[in-house]
C-alpha cells in the first residue's frame, strides 16, 4: 500500500512551497508508458531531494530521483511554455523539479535541465517538458 503525505515541502527560490504528495502526470514520462500516477517522497529535511515513485496498480514500481534546482542550479530559470500543464494552470503555481541520474564509477550525479518535471501544485498535475532553450541534458550536480 502506498500512502502519500498530503503535501511535501519543496524549496523554491528562498521559499518553501507545499506540493501535493500525489501527482498525476498529464502524459507518461518518456520510456515509462502507462505510468501516470506518482507519489513524491521527501528524502531530506531541506525540501531539495525527492523520490518520485510510480504507483499505478498494474505496473511494477519505478523510482526516479528529482531535485528542486534551487540549491544546485541557482541560475536555472527555464521559460515554461504557456498551457504546458493545461489552460487552467496559474504560472505562479508551477514548481520545477529536475530528474537526477546517480553517478557511477566515481562520476558525480547529473541533472536533466533540458526536460524538467513541471508540477501544478494547486491541481496535483505534472508533466515532463522539453524546453526550447539550450540547457544541458546531463549537468553535474554538486
């Protein structure tokens, strides 16, 4: 049984915002078809590191690591296309998370800044969106 917290605190630009613990993806993540229900679990007390776990009933659980880019990439301010989460999304409610790939063989972990996970914190919706800007696909974390 997967029990998600009602909200999870996420550090964003010097503030801490509450994000729903249960997220529904507008479209499945690339390479993970059929998985649209996820739980966001905090892995630290600072609101930066999270596990994003799939909880679709007929699929094996998938876990991705995501971070709020505030701490590691303070100059990261991607331009979000209007309507990417639907026309009802208030841009002020969008929280940006980036997928992190753990490092291997002494290499640092990397973050995908080109395709962040955008979360509508008012509606619990999320989508991974490829940006029109030139951000790295594998930016070293740390």
